[in-house]
């Protein structure tokens, strides 16, 4: 997640709109930007009101290196057994994610 990324901003807006469908899904936003910039994004979008949306600040880009993330946004979906079910690099419509979780 990059606070200056238009795709990231739009995806967060869409996630908030569909949160009632995604409320049983844990979302971890990972940002390699500075702490203040990432925290401001989290605050500006009022993400603290959602229990399952968390922010991880990775200023050293260790996670990006480990997961070979070269594009933002990048989405990884894991099940409760920590098995990777789906990954997507770049913009994705929220309806595609909702369909993935609900089949609708």
C-alpha cells in the first residue's frame, strides 16, 4: 500500500463500501513508505474503525523482497491454514474479491 497510489486509494474506498461482505476477512495493508505517511493514510481513511484491517509499515522493504512484490497494489489471499489461495498484482475490482470470498 502506497498512500500516493491512486489504485491503492480506490481499493481502500471500495473495501470500505463492501466491508459488510468482507467482515470475516483479515486485511493486512503493508506499506514501505514512512511511518508518518502510512499512519496518515490509515487515519485519513478511518481504517481503525475496522477490526480486521491492520497496517504494517515495512520501511526496509523486507516483505516486498521476500514476496517479490514489484507492483502496487499486490494482493495475496491465504486461508486459515496459511495456504496461498490467490495472488494478484496491480489493480483489481473489489467485486472480484467479493466474488472470491462469497461466490456471488
